[in-house]
C-alpha cells in the first residue's frame, strides 16, 4: 500500500495536510471539553438545591424525633414534622433531576461540538487520501520496468490537457506509434506525476 507520493512537493503537501488534520482533531476535542465543562458548571445551583433539600429533610426528621418525646402531643407533632420533611425530599429529588439533566446536556453538547467539525474535515480528508492510496498503489504495480511506461503514455494522451501534450511533441500519438522512447517516457512521466509517482530509472 502506497501512502505517500514519490514527488517531494506532493509528499510534503500530504504530510502537512496530515499534521493539520491531527491539529484540527486536537483543537475540537479541546473545544468540546471546554463546552462540556462550561455547561457542567451550570449544575452548581442544582447541587445547592439538592443540598438544601437534604438539609431540610434532615432537620425536620430530627425535629420530629425530638418532638416525639413530648408527652401527649409528641406523636402528632412527629407525624406533622415527618410529613413536612417530605418537602425536603421533593426538593432534593428536584435538584438531583436537574443535575442529571445538566450532566446529560453537557455531555451531548461537548460531543456535538467536537464531532461535527471533526467528522466533516476528516471525512473529506479521508476520501481524498483513500483515492490517492488506491490510485497510487494500483499504478505502482505497473511501473516495475521501463516497458510499463507505455500504459501511462496512453493514459496521458487520454487524460492530460492538449497544451501539456503539445509541450512534449507536436504529434504525441504518432510518436507513440513509432515507439519514440523519449516521447513515451515524457508522456508517462506527465501522467505519473499526477499520481504522485516517479517513473522507473532507465
């Protein structure tokens, strides 16, 4: 499998692009973490509500136990205070529910912040890199010898712009039919350069 081009300029561009993609991923992972932490800090009031509810529940439950020791009316007072302690439980549960919702929201927003730009850029980069790897790997199999240049010369005449062909020969097709080695090599080199490959020595 051929991951990088043979030509220096294209290989450098590929390496720079790979590094930039890694930096892009790192940047958005950091940004996602910052969003998560910022939203998670909104859970402080919910924690305060939970703590206040727990305090109310504990205080009224404790008061109920003390009131239960009062002769005659102790049992009634304890019942009322225990019932009132239920409001503390409700308050605590509301705080816990709010805290859980904020945690879920923080996680969701953090992931979305990181993943959306990462997927967009890495998706485009991955498609381009995969196309290059597939084409370069396939082409590499055909340039083991000078004779293989014939195929790439043909591809050049089919794919390259006329202006590029004219710079090589006034009659590239005729030169190819005459087996002009210099023209065939020049045409093949033109096509191989587009694939990021160098022709074999010779």
